[in-house]
């Protein structure tokens, strides 16, 4: 398993923390917006003294665009966390403890390649589901050929939906 796969798995184990930060950021966006001065003031520019006014029509739109992006990110990460936890609940508790020790606590733990690839496969399934929910084109799956011509032709027919 390469380093990118390790990082993806690690990010999934840190989803709760990420959700907490996103929710804090959402509240902070609103708080910062309503704590700013919305009065007209005079500013000195190259053209001299110029009155500068608060444009609620533009400022509110940008606020709601930022809030919408954060809320969509919260929704996607909540979906990820829900399905990731459901998958972890199906695994033996010893495997889950080993994964948490390795990816959360950064301990040196020996986990079989098969278990890691199974976990990574589930993560890819979750990401594909998110792509379909968002009406995006998911990343193409990697196809490995076995060397048996008949089997490889059948695999390629599945990939190209023939």
C-alpha cells in the first residue's frame, strides 16, 4: 500500500475532528459577519477622501455562498462518517483497535495487507457514492489483469459495460 492510501485511511479516521472544525467554522463565519461595522465611513485613497459604504446586497451573497460551501462539506463528511462507522462496526473489535492505534495514535502496528486493502476498498465505495450523490463522475476503478486471456477479456467487458 502506498503513502497516498495510508493518508486517505488516516483522513477517514479523523473525520469526527474535521466535522467539529467545520461546524466551528460555520458558526464563526456568521459571528464574524455580524460583528463587523456596517456603517458608511470615509477612507483615504489615491483619489482623496472617498466615502465607503457597506454593501449588504453583495456582502450577504458572499456570506451565504461561504455558508453553503461549509454546509455542503459538513453534509458530505457526515455521510462519509456514517458509512465508515457502519463498516467499522462490521469488523472484529481487535482489527478496529489496530486500525485506530495505527491511524489515530500513530503507533507502529502490523496490519495485514488484505485488511488494509479491504478498508481502502470500502473507502473508495463511499467516495463513489458521494460522487453519485453530487452528480459527479467518479474516478475510474483500477483494473488488474491476471494473465489469463479469457478472464482478462471478461474483466475488460465488465469495465466497458459490454
